[in-house]
C-alpha cells in the first residue's frame, strides 16, 4: 500500500468520528480515542510533536 493509499484509507475510516480524548503515554506516542471506542495510534522511536491548527 502506498502512502497516498494509506492516507485515503485512514481518511475514509475517520470521517464522522468524534474525538473523546487525546492521550500521550510516551513522548513518541499519540493516541486519539473516539466516542465510539475506536482509537488512532501514532508511534515513533523518536519524540513526536503534537500540533493542532484551528480553523478561523
């Protein structure tokens, strides 16, 4: 699977999801938990920067 295909698949799976909470258990991990109980994990051997841009 290419990066583009992986991105499109993730986008389609996340449409309509409502975030319950964001968790940071380690500096190289981000977990987003959704209201329906599903979770999105991002994991790295090096620290991950969490950046959120709000729409104006």
